C-alpha cells in the first residue's frame, strides 16, 4: 500500500506533496526527525489530504500530477478559502 499525501504549513502558508509506503513514519520525519529537508524550514506540518494506491508506480504518477500546475490548482481549490 502506498500513499500520496498533502501537507500544509499554517505558519508559512505552504503546501507539500509527497508519497510513501509508511505514512506515519513519513509524517514523523517531516515534523520531528528530518534534518536536511526543505520541509524542516516550515514546521509544523498538518496532514490535509491522502490518497491510497496499490502500487508504487501509480502513487508516484499521482504525486507528479499533483505537482503540476493543474495539481496545484486542485489543491488550492480544495483547501484555500479565497
């Protein structure tokens, strides 16, 4: 099982899109354990969206889709109240 996820940093008003096979461990890394990651600068992160996939390739494909202009627009429409 693989997860595509969207994190939100309220302090920086930023979104982060990623994928993983262990969501709990990955969230811990983003919020506490990671030392060199881009996400460290914008802690704390809130998990705001997830999708589940059977294969790594399908999760990776969706992650890449969410990182395009169309994907960013999807995220903004779902989570930004403008």
